[in-house]
C-alpha cells in the first residue's frame, strides 16, 4: 500500500500557530520532507514544526536552489519528486513542510505538480496554514477587507509599473517577497499614494520580528521574509 503525501502549512513561524490538523498529521507521518537551499540546510518551516514532531520521525531534506534558471529548477523538482515517490511507494507517509500556506507562493506547488506528472496514482492531501500576512494583520489590528472591498495579493518581484497598476486597483494589497526588489516596490507605493501608511513586516511571529509603518526614509534591503500590507487611500479612514 502506498503512503500519502501531506502538504502541511506550518504558519508564519510560531509553533503555536499550527492548526490542530497540522499537528495531528505531523505526529502521524513516518517522514518529514523539508525544503532547503543547497547553500544552507537550515529550514524555518522545520524549526517551526519541530516541537510537534515525533522523536523517531525520519527527516529527508529536499534541495531547491534559489535561481530562475528553468533547467536547473526543473531538475531539482524532478529529483525531489523522485525522492518523494520512493518514500510513498515504500509504504511510508510523508509531510512536506512549508511556511505559511502550501498553495500560496510555496515550493510545495512545484513538487505537487511534478509528482502528479510522474506518479498520478499517489495520494496527496493538503493542510492549509496561517499566512504571514494574516499574522501581520492580526499583530497590527489591520482590517484586510470588509463589505465590498477587495484584497489583492501581489508578488514583489514584478516591475514598478506593473506593481503600481495592481496597487491602483486594490482596496487592500499584500505584497509578498518584498525584499530583493524593494526600490521598485517603494516607488510603486509612492506613485499610488500608499507609501506613508503602508506596513512593512519582517519575520512575523518569529523572534526577530520587525513591523514598521512608512518606508520613505528606509535604506537598504528588507530581510528575506518580508511583506507589505497596504490599505488604499480611500480605505485609510477605516483602519
């Protein structure tokens, strides 16, 4: 009998923000699959989940390089899917850990797609997780949306003009991956009259958490785990 793959969202980084379902799955599986960079085997998702793991659970690290080279990425996904397939076809169940939610800008999506192409017969279940932007909103009592308002989730890797166009049409916007492309993000916020009141949240629900309002005078690049919450000009009165 084949094992089941569980895509488990472990939340933004605090062990007590895992759902009960996630904890139950982690206590049941035989193998933990943790994504890691080839340059650094540290996994925030693994450290977040560690208090809930069985002492005898087996750990298998899957390497996902930080690159945009399509060929390199494809080979990494194939290698990870083969390793996962071997575990499941050996009769063991496995949980792939992901910070936040498994289906929002997550490495799990690539593994899921590749495994379904390679071995569509293997069962997969997904356990949703609390996202970093939900946690940041909770920390700051920021209303994300109400009534007929819209909430738009944007990738911070896009260009200034694209980001400005998306921001201009959103009541509330969440910009994820808000680090490497920070100058373009800041200019897009300025162009849409959002810069002064937007929140920059880094390492939410982690020991090094930092949340600040306004980024006009900020220099340098925010940490890797950073996001921006931005209520539109017409929404500010409702914050």
